[in-house]
């Protein structure tokens, strides 16, 4: 069997959003793991940002790292409800390189790295809830409002996300 290449395959690739939010596909390797954050299933931790990050007309000096592959501002997201488009766009302001039912308590690692020119959150080999997969990806915020996503491997859903 021959299958055509998947144009949306981001393994080993990245996406960069610039203020105004234009999107570019970029070759951006994942950075090294940073300081580990202890996260359970459907869990969040508040983290300080090393700079004021501008996002849709507001600036933020802290964020919430959520176990389910996203970062929120103003409030954590530890709900166990379905990971849907409605959840993605409602609630607190959110940046989501992957919005899935990830469970760091079952393996892998979530870590952060802070430096004056960027703040990164990396999910390394984190499985989905009750799925023995490993998902590795990274989110980086920049002081000028850019956002980048980098992907090593992300599981392809065999069914609808929960």
C-alpha cells in the first residue's frame, strides 16, 4: 500500500505565531528539558514568566501550565471535561500546542525553562489518559508576543478525543 504524505504532519517541525497572529511553519528543534513541574492528571501549576507577555491586548507576568498540553492566563484549567473546540476557545485565555487528555502522572515529564528572551514549557513522553502512547512537544513564549510550538512526536487519535 502507498499512502500520500500527510501535509499536516508536524513531527520534527514547528509553528510560529506572530502578533496579529500570522502563522508560519518553521524548523525549530525542541529545547532541552528544564525544571520539572509535578503535575497529575487534570492538573495545573502557576508559574512566573521572566517578562511581561503581550497576548490579545493584555500583558501577563504569570501563566498556568496545565497537564492537558496547554497554558492558560488568568486562571488554571484542571477540568476533566471533554477537550473540545468549545473548551479551547472558552474560559481563560489559552495557548494550546496540543489539547488532549494527557496524564503526566502515568509517565513522562513536564518542564519549564525561563530566560530573558523566552519561556518554554515542554511535555516529554507524556501519555494520554488510559492510552500507552508518548507525546513530546514544546510551547515557547517570546517577549515580543511571538508564540512557537515544536513537535517531536504526537500521537494520532484513532478515535475522537475525550
